[in-house]
């Protein structure tokens, strides 16, 4: 008898069996009536329905105090399962990671995303800024590493009088070494540049090598 069923009937029964396994197929008459009542309420009172919906979202999905613990719990559970099952060592995982990286890379190149990032990075690195501590101005990539929080000008201002007196003329090389040692800085050239820019000027006394003295304020 089963073999004599028409094709359309067999397909209908197959679709019915699939639907019965879904969450909708397993709903009771009471649950279906509740869903229908909710839809009717939505159609009759759309504004009130939207208020209830927004209130529910604020209390649940939009509430970080609720979602954060759920996300951590769910993510930890998934990661633990995959780790224990050996999924991260499987070929399926390796292929998915390799495919995702290649696809993203190709898309970024074709769309011009990489070119746009490069242009923005070059533009940002060449922007000019001024150090608030010493007043030196230059491009971000040159100023930021040794100025702002890393600027040595305030410390040098405090100790410069310990190494050179007014009208005294000294070798800038020796002076730079002494101050660099005091500040625990390995770059003598950095100290020397700061001395020339902010503190010293060429001396006037005859000397075989150039001497430097404090700037006249």
C-alpha cells in the first residue's frame, strides 16, 4: 500500500514529518493560541505593543548586566566543548581559518580597503603636533616617541644648573654624557639635541673645539 501512494502524498507526508520535528510543530494548542493572541494584540495596539517590546529589550538583550554573564557562560561552554572534542586540531577548523583569512584578504585588496588604510595611516603619521612640555613641533611619528609623556625637558630644566653656570662655556659632548647618565638615558644624541634647542647657544671664547654656554634669558 505504501508503494502505491502518489508522489504528491509522499512529499506531503515528508514535509509534515519535518515540520513535526521543529519547535513550531511541537507547540501545544495553548501555545499556538498564545502566539495568535500576541499577533492580534500587535495589530490592534501597535504603539502599546512597541512600548512593551522596548521595555523587554531594555530589561534583557540591551542590558549588559544580563547579557555579559550569559555571553561569558555560553562562550566558555562552547570553547571548552571544542577544546575537549579536539575541534581546534581538526582539518575542518584549519580549513575554515585558512579560507576565512584568504577570503577577507582578497576582498580587502579588491575593494581598495588596504589602500584607504594606507593613505589614512600616512596622513595621520605626517600630521603636525606640538609637545606641551617643551613646545617642540613636528610630525606625529617623530614627536610622539620622545615627547609628551616621554619628554625630558622638565627634568633637564631642574638639573641643568648643576652642570653649567652662567657665562661658563663647556663641551656639549661631555655635558650631554653627564646629563644622560643622571637621567638614565642611553641616547646621548637626544640630550644633545634638547640642549641645543632649549638651553644652550654657541660660546664666544676662542677654543680648538666648539664650546657652548647657557642662553641669555
